């Protein structure tokens, strides 16, 4: 039996932005195409050293392992771009996700 994931799309006003639990949907060249709410993806925790990455195949969210993940280990993703400096990433995490 294959797991099904439901995708919810909402029209978003610039005055009502989603800052948490919403994901920018990007094309193959990483150009933003819209915003999607993915309930199953939203329960994945953040890590500064993630073992998986969120990618999109058209409008489908796909979590791909970047390394071997042992059974019963937590799957983590980075909520922000990992290429920035530590200071930039910490500032982003505090502003967007209220991390300390």
C-alpha cells in the first residue's frame, strides 16, 4: 500500500503571509512558483546538519535522504538555506521560526 500525501493550496494575500509550515514550491532551476502547505512535511524537525532535503517534483513535495539514515533515527531537514554563514542562518531562524 502506497502512502498518500494531500496538498493544500491557498490563495495568499500579501497582507497574510505564511511564515511557518508553508513551503516555497520551486521549479528545477529553483525559481519560486508558489507556496504550498504540506502537513506531513510540516512535522519534520529542523537541523543545522540535516540528513535529508526537501525537493519538489512539480507540485509534489519529496523528502530525499542525503546520507544513510538508520532505522528508528529521526529524519531532519534544514528550514533555511544551508549555504549562509552561521550568523545569517541564526538570524533567519530567529526571525522566521522564533528559534533562540
